[in-house]
């Protein structure tokens, strides 16, 4: 299985008859309770229809996609809220926010993709659910509250070699599982040719009699926590036949002398007991099982079954392990039955009233404990009746996003009366389940290979041939990633306690103050387009919080600071108007290519105001490793550059700390490189300090090769996004090299070679490369590479202006054997680096631009992530510490999250004159070895010692 996802097109689909929509739907406590959780992500796998008239003319994939778009548009006529967005009303009088559904017809997202070389068997046959399945869903990492700007519904249709996967991502605030499948069933019904749907949704919300709405949610309650799992998890499907389920039900009822235990209660109890037994826990350990309970039939009068919204409450069964395993299946199922029976009309009403008075949205931490089972979904939802016109699905799968250890989802099985359970558990627990004879008394298996495939049946070819490492490999090893953290210092443990406590206060779209100055379209060069498949630039600055008082220009409160930053950002966008636009595309059907450009449509930049509860500046600066919470200080995490068709090209997040402010920027890398990024950041801070103009105006006119035809047509086959999978966990650490230390390295390198042409940065990078490779203790004949980003502005003739705003980078690569790297000395390595850089001339620039335009192939992660390869990003020449918004210089710079690559180094200007900061991303073992390397540490200081 190659696992290569090619994104062909992204379209906004709106209702065919938008006039039928209303403007606003209020949200109930049931809806608002899930604001901080993730969306519902479910999808169906179909065999690809055989071309021919019997498939209603759906003879090509293009015809199928067009048909699905049209039928989706018609379906949205009946489900018009799904084409809207979440709306908010900020109440300054009591620091609260009201959320509602804004039925504005903005549209649902529709993505057409292809999984190169992937077959239906590649999805169904493996023991574990392949990781590529998560790529079949769009926006699965977007949280529900973020859909103020994001689509509430996103569909991705992915073409396989012999199949089609239709994945849906639906904001959970709009709908629970019952409503999700109501929509899916209706869409497939319209797709088969019907003009109407069998069951019309009811959008009128049910509130408690004494509930005042819209409900005001305090800022303090909007606390998003990004859960961190202590060990890796995998997903596996278990199939339970009708006969096996009947046996479990009969056994449970017989043990308790009753007939009131249902099939699902017996099955859930069996699964809970088996997973806990597989963990080998002490008898006095407490464990819980959380159930999603449909409240529609529990209200009086009953709510209609077609009620479209959230009507779910969580029921929790708690037991000690000794009771769970010692009292039998019947006892556990009966306790479950009794808990469910307590969810009455009274309980529903009490929940609605009490939550409205004290609204606290659920977080992953409130529903996910270490020893917990969460049972989502229902086998009652009609999964296998979803026929879009070319037959029933062959399988159902859940999406990606945050994977919680202990989460299970039940689905209708393919055979009548059967149930499938998708379980997300640690590899150790799944392996123990596979070896549990009692578990398989009630279970029929786990996919096509499960019954017959044990480790002795796995061949060398099964491990070596797939493009991605098979997930089964994880079960061959102990959790060495967890053991590596045993030696981590105490400050990091403290950070782990505090990380993930982010309160998102508001999300605003900021547009240029004078939008009339923008132009409509900016063409993109090969330098720009080569980065389409990579991630955005994420850099941010940490400031001490200004002391309240008139001396801070009236910025006496955080609200005043945020409002001032929004206003100054709007004024800055007058000068940087493309950043308020989106990527535009032109699809060329004549040759199956796409042209990308910047559409300066003034759609706006995203501005997020957040707070990190209890986090101080010291919590960010003191730990040895960069705390993981830093990645939460940046917006649009997980968004790749090509997503700029629908996502903002610029997003800013201002996060308040106890004693500081972090200003994080995410910039689409197709729009600008590091030099351009800091040009914008510096200009924004300049406007923030009071001037009406900026010192250096950007130049947006693009530079092409003389013989380059534009817009450049990129073949569909070249749009191959590969999500890198790291073989081991990585951490980040920041080192600082003082001016005199760098001067010493430069002098040493030049002296060794008898020259004076090696620069300070070349000497420092050569030193870093050599020391890092030395800590890995590799064989001398092992090859290692260093990738450098080379600024081409000064290498064109005539020179490009320094204020050129765009990408003007080419990648230079230096490759050596380990023996040469470590044996020939610092000077030799730095000199080879110098010579490689000197080859990037005007001729090289022109050749690259012209050749790439003729054969465009955007860079993929696989081309820059190789074993023992290093990537240098950014530059110490960028003005970081001159970025003063009006309350002082920053105290530190940090990079954002996204995909972390082992060997990536980010170079920044240091706080002291002439110093350089180096952010290194590598394995914990390598970083620890670097700290213990006397030669390396002679030239640098670790971040935890910067402020001692």
C-alpha cells in the first residue's frame, strides 16, 4: 500500500434553494455541552462501480464526484443549517459569549482526493486500521468551537484503485450520531434519484421550561484541553455476529435471573470486562464506562425521532476492578441497565436547567480517564443502507483527530443483527485481547486477517514492502518511547501537569482597513509553488505582560491590548493585503492540471484571543525541553499550504499568560518565506507603536524566469501529500550560542582551512551537524545530509529588492559519509558547506525557475525527511527582538507545532547582540547526548540556563 493522498479539488457546496433557510437557530445545553470536543467523523468504503450504463451513467470518477456534489447541494435544501457557520455574540457586560447556528448559506466543503495505489483490501485486511484512513477525512482536527470560521460540514470523496471512500466531518454541536446518520442516509437517498427525503429533519430546539436562551457561556468555561496520551494507540475492528450477541445476552440475563438486560448492554459489559482484564490492573483500581444515552424517547411528550441536533447525555458506570471482573458478566450488565434507567424526563429537565445556569462545556479530560471505556455510536444507526447508486458499502470507518485510549465506537454490522466495535487502545491491550479466550467466546474476529494471523504467520515481506511501516510492528517492541522519558528532568514533569489548559476567548476575522487598495490576483512562481504540500510558517514571540497604567499607552487591560492588536493588524493589512486573501485555483480539464494563485479577495485574516490558565513565562522558558503547550499557542495546526484555498493565509493567536503575552503567527508558506514573514511581523509591531506608515513597503510583483509561461499548470499526479510517520517520539530544545563562541568557531574553521571565507553561520551549522551525528554513534560509511534554505534575492541579476514579499528560496543539500564528517574537522565541513552555497548563482536560479515550470513537482515530506538528514530553517539575520508592539521587546521566540521532523533545526537571532538561538527537534536520546557532549556544550548554552 503506497498511502499517497492526492488532493484534486476543493469546492464549496451550497444549498440548491438557499431561500428556504432561516437566519438563526439557538443552541441547547445538550448542543453547547460538546463545544470543546471534536467533530463527528465517519465514512463508508464502497467498491468502485463498473463503468457502464447500468450505473446511471456514472462511468468515470469525475462523473461520480460531480453527481455527489449535485446531490449534496440538493440534500442541503433539507439540511440547510449544515451549510452555515457557528455564530457568536460577545457580551462585554458579563464577559460571556452566546453561540448559535448562523444559517447563512456559506456552504459545506467538498474535497475530491485520490489515494494512489491503495486498494480496498489494503483498508480491510490489516490487523490494525491503517493510518492512511485518517487522511480520508478533512478537518478532523478542528474542534467544534472553531467552526465560527470553518464549515460545519466537510465531505471528502477519496478514490482508491478499486474503491471509493466517502468521509464526512460534521460539527458535533449541530448533531449527535443519530442526526449524523439521518443526514448521511438522506444524502444517499437523494443521490439514488429521489426528489424528496423519507424523513424530514426537525431543527426546532427543545429547552427546559425555565431555560433562558441564548445561553451565556463565561470565558472561564471555554477551556480547551489537548489531551496527551501516555502511550501510542492503535485502532482495531471487532465483529460480533447475531448469534454471539444473543449468547452474551442470554448468559447475562441468566446470571441475574431477569430478562431486562439488552443485547447492547450485555455486549458493552463483555467488552469493558475484557479490556480491563487485558490491562492486568490491581483489584482496588477504579474504572469507569461512559455511555452515550439518547434522550429523545425519554422526554414527555417524546421528542420526534427526526429531531436534528444533540439529544445525548453521558451515563457513567463506576466499579472497582475486583467487582468488575469478579462478579460476572450479568452483574456488570445489570448495573449498566440500572444506570441507564435513571435517565428519565426529570433527569433530562434537571440537566438542561442546571447546565444553562452554570454552563461548563465538556473537555476530553472530563470524559477520558486513564482507566476508562467510552462507548460511542450505536448499532441502531443505518450504516449499510447508504447506497449512493452503485451498491451498499463494504465497511464503515471512523476518522482521525485526537485518539483517546479507551474509546470504542459501535456500528451496525454488515450482516443482519451483527455489531462491529471500533476500539482505540494501546498495542499491548489489543494484543492481550487477541490472546484472551474468554473474549473470543463472544467475538467472531477482528477483520479479514485476525482469526488466522498470529506473529508466526507474518513474513519479512509483510514488514518491508509497504510504503508505510505496518502498524503491527508496534506490537513487536516494548514502549521504548515511554522509557526514554524516564530521565527527563523534574521541570518537564511540572510542564506536563500544566500543559493543555487553553481557554479560547474569541475568534475574529480581521480585514484590511482600506480594502480598495488590493488587486485581484497575484501569480505564483516555482519558488512559491514548490511548497504547496508542506506546512505553514509558525513563529511566535513571548513578551512580559505590560504593567497597567497610562505609561503603556492606555493598554491597562488584556481586552485593551487585544483590541489594539486587532486594529493595528487591520491597518497593517492595508500594506500586506494579499495576507487577507485566499489561494485561488483554476482547474484545467484539458490536461488534468491545476493553476494556483493568490486571490486578494479581502476575506480576512484570522485573529484568536486565548488564555493559558495558570501558565507563567517561567513555565515556557525554564524547562529543558520546549513544553508541548507551546504548540497550542499557534492557530491552524495541521493545516497544509494547499489548504489555503479555504483556510486563511494568515492567522494570529494572542495568548495571555499569568505574567506574559504570546503572539503567535501562522503564515501560509506559499505566500511568503521567512524573510517575508518577519517583514510582516516587524511592520505590524511598527504600526502598533503608532506610525501610520511602515518603514519598508513590501513588493508583491513576482519574479519569473525569462522563458517561464505562467500561470504554471501543476499535474494532478504531482499533488501528492504524504504525511510523514516518525519512527520515534521527538522533543524540542533551544540552545544559544553567544557572539564570542560563534567567533571562536568561525576562527577555528577558517584557521583549519587557511582561508577567511567561512561565515559565522556556516561554522556554527557545521559544528551542530558534527556534534549531532557524533551523539548517534553511526558507522563511518553511513551517509548523512544537511538541507539548507538559501535566499536567492541577492543572487539574481539585477538583484531582487530585499523587500520582495514571497518565496525566494532554493534548497541546497550537502551530503557526507559519517567518517568524513567527523574525521576531517570542523573547517573541512564548513568549507564544503560554503562551496555548496556558492553554486547558487543567477544561472542556477534561472535554471531552477524554468525547469520547474516545465516539470512542476511540489516538495513532499518524503523528499526532505531521510534517515540522519538535517534541515536548517530560518535565519539569524531576521529582526526578531526588534519586534516591539509598544510594551517592550520580546523575551523569547518559539516555533509552532504541526508535523515535527527529527533533525529539523530552526535558527533565530538571539536576545543578546550577535548571539544565535538554535531550536533543535530530535529524539530525547539524541538531545540528552548533546547535553552531555562537552565539545558541543562548549559553544552553546541550553535554554533552561538562559535566564539563570
